[in-house]
C-alpha cells in the first residue's frame, strides 16, 4: 500500500521517494530543501548587489516567479490531471516493486524496462510493448503513463547540432541539444530545470529566473527521446552532459535519480564515465553528489578571484572559491582515479589574462582535474565579448606548460541558439544585471 502510494505521480512529492530509497550514507547528507543556497529567487540582497536592484524590479519579478518555501514544492510537478504512475520516474527496483504490487512477476518488470530503455525500442506507448503478456499490457494501459514530454520542434544548426524543444504538461518548454562529433561520439545535453536561479551574468538561461525543477522522468525522457528521434540519422548517442537549462545540483534529488536510471546496464546503459553533471558551485550538494553518484562532475569555474566570480557567478558570494576548491581537494582525495572537469568560459578583458592563467594553475594545484576552455557564445543583450582565438591559445599554452590537461571547446550550434549558455527564452521581466566592478567597466 505504502509503495504503490509512493509512486502516484501527483500524490507524492519527489523527496518522499528519495527518502525511502536513500542509502545510509545519503541520510547523513543534507537534503535539497535544507541545503540550497536560497529558497527564494536569486535576486535577493544575499547574492545581488543591492545597488543593482530596483524595488519595482524585485516585486514585479517575484510576482511571476514562484516563491516557494521549499524545493519540494518546486519539484512537485502538479501538471497532470492523470493519476497514472509515470514509468520513467522510477529506478528499476522501484519499477519492479510497482509491477509486483499489481500482481505480476519481476521478470515482467525487466521485460518492460528493456522495452522502455533498451533494444532500440524506446517504447512510448503500450502498443510498442510487443512480446509482453497481454494482461500485463492491459494493466499498464490503465495505470501507467509512458511519456513525460511531448515534442514541439527540432532545429538543426549549420554544424549538425540539433536543438530539440519539448512541451511539458504544464505548458512550459525545455530545450535539449544533441551534438554529433567526429570519431563516433554523439552527446546529448539535457536540461534539469525550467530556467535557472543562479543568475550567472554571461548566461541566457539565467535571464529566465527559475520556473521549476524538472522531474526525474522529464530528465530521463530527454535522453530517451534523443535516441529515439536521432539514433537512426546520426548514429548512437554515447554521452550525456547535464549542461542544458538549469543548475543540476539545485535539483539534486531528481538529477542523481535520473543519472542512475541512465547508467542502468539493462536499460539506457550509458557508461558512468560518459555521464557528466555540471555545477556552478553548490558546495553541499556537490559533496552529496560525489558520495552518491559514480558519474562525472564538471565545475563551472570561470574566474580566478572572488571579486570577479562574485560578479559573474553570484553563487560565489555563498560558496566562494576557497570553499569550492577546498571541498573538491578534500573529496577527491578519497575517490579513486577520478578527475573533475573545470569549465572556463573565456570572457574578453574579464577572466582571460595571463595573470588569470597563472592564478588558475595555483588554485587547482593538487586537484585531479581537466580543464575545458570554452568560447563565449554571445546572445542578445549580453554585456560580454568573446576572447579572441589568439588569446585563448596563449591562455591554453600557459596552462599546458604547467602540466595541466587542457582542451579548447569551440562553439557548437550557435546559429540556432543551441550553444553553451544560449538555451531558453527569458520573459519580459528578468533577474537583475549585477553591478560591474569599476575596473571592468571597459570590458563590457
Ligand atoms: S550558467 Fe548554468 S548555473 Fe549559471 S545561470 Fe546558466 S544555467 Fe544557471
């Protein structure tokens, strides 16, 4: 009884499922609702320059962005009139229990799981469950929901990158990007939230503010849809990055769950080494992620001083560079053969000097890591400019000469606003731009 109630889509907030499934280790870690940097929108004085926010902006913005007392409320996806259980919101053990609670054998659960995620079927409805027991199919038709998303549009960029727009049940729209690469690697970049609360100053998604967290099912389904829609055309999708809309670790419960489902060997079977979750630096959630997940971690660093990072990534006012890097240094000491990926968006005149490169080398000393230097992708209203290719190469050379493992990541899909930091659609009322420190006035 308790189990079947637990999985009713509307009846249960996601945190309940996680409380039941959590490991002993997890239960000692902070929960999402306790540990998010702020449970009100990000433009509060805590993280914003008071001088940069007018009262009218705050009040009008607050009126359109839900201000929730807890993240459970944000996560509770009250967008469906259906009381059916959403299959893709369950890990395999949960699905098996649910199947058993309806009087069917565990073997039926495994066959269903393989049709949802494996064998090139990626079933989207009961009619695609060929080979399953007829009574079982009938039961699924009555009690189960297969789809968490519906396809709105696919845009194809000149370099072959696809941007897929999905409608959610509540009318909101999310974006997923599929990036084909040479050498047989194709990456799907999934969203974890509608909008984002972090207000990174260089990011278009950040201009939206946070509308809500995505459920685990809505996250998993992006990868399933990408395989279903595009595998035939562009080949196998091998990698997943949680670098679409949103700060994944602000939605840590659902993101860890979705990543677990993606790496299940009987299902989508992505290698944990090829599933990367990115964060802007939510330190407690990052610590939890490193305990609970065996997937890869990327940290969006983008600055070498607190002065610059406080400005361009206001989360730094809560968890500064010292805390962020100190935590990584401590946690990675006990993780065998594990490297964090530092992402560094190159902003002309802001974070791209040779002094920055030298500071970066000393900041990341003793942290097992790789570094991605990312070309900034401008968007309408952006105040930053991309660093020239020549300067990026100089910066790269300083790092490489010091022994760092460093890659250049060129822009992909920017003609369709599918590139890094370009996703989403801000409304008329947006979070505030923060005050530019005096010595960077010339750079923006
Ligand atoms: S860069 Fe990432 S964390 Fe920062 S505002 Fe954009 S989506 Fe959010």
